[in-house]
């Protein structure tokens, strides 16, 4: 009898736990189904996950394993290939989008959709708050995308890459590859930010605080001493003070410049672009006032967040991929040798025309961007009930799109998991199928500069250097703690670096 009661107790307990689990698992979905049951809404099928956290933990789990595709395939497998699924991510009811044509429409719509970053991220990176402000900023820094200014930057990038690679090759100790590459691209970023030579103390301080800022972006938003997010908030404050000081020093220097010269002086760095513009009527309705210091500092902090890290990661991944595929490395190397061989003796370094002739290297970069950016996420929030693809999405919901299912789509890219630059020989991608820098009015304004940096880095690596991994057991996604020895080639046919 006692055994019977014990068995009954455990059976009842198990049933109770399963029932509670089932209720909690569906509670979020029931809540939003009741809240938006009006006939004016038509929401796609899906799974809203757990109360408060929704599908966020599931997404982070898949992402940390390097396989966000399993997160997306859960919805596609369970609810069919419709391309839109309801979920709950980053604290908001969301629509998970998987089809390129729908993602394209979402990214291009600035009238009905706002930036969808969670508030804690906005607090750190200081994104522009209005489309009008964003439009003004993009107009001011538009020269960064142009050939003239990019041509001016080549000499700076060229010198930094050559000097840095020489240092790497001269050291006997292994180097942590990604962190060193971040310092390289950060030096380029600082030169473009302020122009001229950069004080080493200033460089080290901004790099340190920017690193803390980046760590806080990908951490849980726990604002308590000792947590990465709390340290990132402190870093943002420190960066604001540093950039305020830079602005004040720059203004003092401008005082001695004649007004007629100042109005026409070339804007060769970001701070000049933001300070010297005299035609900002499209931004401010109050007599065309200039951007305030607060607005400029917010943009500089955003640049400190996004201005160097992606380029370093892509260059690092490209080198890792090439080292693992000698046939592609050799083909890319031969192209660079041909470029150097045809260079006039009067030319000492790279120029923009040579960069444009790097056709195969451009394919290497495309392939690296395709694979290495496959975990990039786009978030947009609805500011009005939104009709799309036969559905009506409530105001305040968020669109969530991950590049994994686009860049890893076998219908567009044959054997998508493989690194194969030659796939770009005759590949014509449709709109929305290759989005390493986003698209639309808010696509990355530094995309051309990033590609230029990666091209220069790979040019010198292919001709003169190789890396030897010290800890092959470490996974390369992402390449954290990836230790290498940087080796200079003893002979480089037809090459003359110095």
C-alpha cells in the first residue's frame, strides 16, 4: 500500500510539473493572442516562448554554438516555409523574417519602421534618434564612401599595415591574432577620426574604453558593479569626456584659420566633417543650427563602436580561411604579384587603381563577408500597424532578421558552408541575398572603407607573410584566443616592399 501511495505521489508530481511547463511555455503566446485578437490584426504563426524572456535564451544558445540556423529552422520546420513567424526576442513581441524579398522591403522602409535595437544597446552606442538626424549625419560623412577621400586614406592605411606587420613578424612570442588586428584597424580608425598623428596616450585610452564598450554590447544588461554592461556604461562616459576635449581643442585650432579658408578647407577626417559643415538646413528647422556637441559626441561614440571591430574580424577570418585553403591563397597571391610586377618604378605603395584591379581578392572578401557575417541581425520596430505579406503587424512589434538563412541559402550559394571565393566568378546575387553591410538608407556608411582596409591588409599578408597557429584546438568561430606566430616570407618573387 505504501508503495502504491509513493508511486501515485510521484506520478502526480510529474503530471503537475509537465502541466505547469506546458502552461508557462504557452502563457506568453496566449497573452499576446488575447491582446491582439482584434480583426484588424493578422499575425503569422509562431511560438512566443516563455514569459518575459520569450525565445531570447534559445536564440543566444544557438548563436553561441555558432549555429543560429537551428534557431530559424525550428520555426520553419514547425510552422512551414511562410517566411514570417511570431516570436518574442530582446524584450519585445517580434516577427522573425527569413525570406530575402521580405527582408529587403523591411530594410528599405524608413517611413513606417524605426531602428529596433533594445534600449540598453541604444544607451551604449548612442544611435541617432530620428530619421532626420540620421539623414543629416550621413550627408556629412558621405565623403568617406567616395573615391577621392578613400584614395587619400590609402597612404595612411598602407603605412600602418606595413609597420604593424613588421612588428608582428619581429616578435618571438605568439600573438593573439584578433586582438592585434583590432589594434591595427583601430589605429586606422583614429587617424580617420581626428586626422594627423595620434597621441599614443590618447590612442591607448580610447582603445581601452572602446573595448569595454563593445564587450557591454554583447553582454546581459545588468547594471551592477562588476558586470560587463556596468563597465560599458562607465566606458561610454569616459569616451564622451575624451571626445568633448577633442572637439574643444579642434575648435581652438580653427579660431586661427581664416573664415574664407575654413569654409572651403578639405574635410579629411570625421571631426572636421561634423564641425565645419555650414549647410545643415535639412537637419534643424531653427535657422539651420549646427549639430550640438552632444549630437556629435553621440556619433563619435557610435563610430568608436562600429568603426574598426568588423574590419578587424573580417580581415582575421579571411587570413584564417586562406591559410586553410592553399589553392585559393596561391591564386590570390599570384594576382597581387601581377599587380606589383606591373607597377611603375616611381610608385612606392598601393594606389586606388591597383585596389580596383584586385578582382580575385574582391571575391575572397565577398566570400569572407558572406560566411563571417552570417550571424548579423537586423532589427526594425513598427511605428504604426504594418501590412506586409498578407499580415497586419501591431504597432510596437519588432522585425527580426538573421543573415544566416540568407547567406547560407543553398538555392543562392551552392554548398554554402564551404569557403569558395571562385563561386563569385559568375554569381549574380538578387537583391536581399547578400547583405554584409545591410541595405537601404541606413546601410553601413563605412562599407567602402572597410573593404579598402581589408584589401590593403590582405595585399601585404599574401605577398610577404604567413601565420602559424599555436593552439589548433581552439575553434575559429569567433577566433578569440587564436594564437599565432607571424612569419615573414624569406623570398617573394617580383615583390619589393620597401
